[in-house]
C-alpha cells in the first residue's frame, strides 16, 4: 500500500516518470499466460515476474542512456518489485535505488479506506486481506533488513511514512 501514491509524489514534485508493474503483469497474463504471471495475492507472483521485471529494468536503463534528453531516473513501482529484484538488478550493474513499503499492523478499518479493488467485499475478505498484508509486510521488512535495503512501515502513519520513503529515495539518487 502506498506504492502508487509515492510514485505520483515523485512525478508531481520532481517530474520523475514511471510505470506501474500492474501494466507488465496484465500484459504477461494476457499475451504469455504460460509464464503464470497474473494478478492476485499469491506467493509466487513476484518470483514468476522477476525475469520480466529485470528485462524491463534493463530496457529502462538502456533508454535512459540513449535518449537525447533523458530523465535522470525512472520509477518502477509495484508488488513484483522485491528486494530480490533490486539485488539482481544491482548485481547486473543496473542503477537501482529502492525503498520498500509495508504495513505490519494494518487494520480492517484502515484497509476499508484504501483499495478500490476491495469495494463491496465482505468482512471476512477484509480480515483475510489485512492479515495477508501484515504477514507479507513482516517478510518484506525482514528481507530488506537482510539485504540492507530501506523499508518504511506505514503503520506508524501513512502520510509521514510516505514522506520518509520519498526522502529516502531522493537522498539515494
């Protein structure tokens, strides 16, 4: 939660362009379903998407190098961008700066105010999704710690957390 909002902050404040990985996931699901990359809350989503995300990052880096007036950087946001992707991209020599967002203590009440894709869901679904986000956030926090990557937990305050993530990213560029 908050990835798209952070990407919009970077675009509006600093003119940094970007792309949501939801577009990449949709494209792969439609034209290359044999790869198993699809939307949803399934544990293998990021792993299955990793080769495609890395290829996309390579294309972005190449485009930034070849354009006559390229932007200094480009935002790629989404739940398939993981610490493993950031590490693999760095190992390939790609210029990657990352910050990861989570919410380890998200509540059903907070969840009801955010994602439009849950509109009309029953209470059980909200509880399940809140629990899943909390669990995934703990795993993400731990993976970031192991990889020495920045992690911001939005459970301490959504707006202030986004500002912290924004500052963290810009300080690395």
